[in-house]
């Protein structure tokens, strides 16, 4: 599965659980670690956890299990590492504070779903 297909799978998983303000950043020219970053918000810790679990579950069913999941102890910000795609799921206040889209995306094309 290529990075675009993996990204589409992650976005679909986020949309299934009503992820908010889903954005996609192409970071292939800025990072040697990943090609695409996906950002989404969940209104509560419970929704953030459900969103991250949805991504991890769909990826596993597609034969692409997550390489790691970080932050699922507090569920304010959960990172799902799918290798070529990294998914950040955050509560809105955390997302606004860290503003990773701006950090990584000053000149990267950003798509919103």
C-alpha cells in the first residue's frame, strides 16, 4: 500500500468517527521519517481515543499495522505512526497550542477534508 492509499485509509477512519477539521500535509521534502502527516481533532478525550483506535484498527485490517501509538494514556494528543503516514489526533485546545500544521506546513500544500 503506497502512502497516498494509506493516507486515504486513515482519513476514512477519522471520518467514520466524526473527526473534526481533518488536514493533510505533504512533508516528503521536509522529513526523512514520513511522507504525509494527517491532523484531526476530537472534542473529548474519549473521542480522541476512538479516532486513534479507528485509524489503528483499519490499518491493521488492511495489513498495515501501526508501528506505534503514543499518547493514548491521556488522550489529549494521540499519535498513530503508520510509517509513511503519521496521524495526529488532538483535542482542539492542544492542537491550537502546538499548531503543528503551521510548524510543518508553512509552504506545504494543505488539504482539508
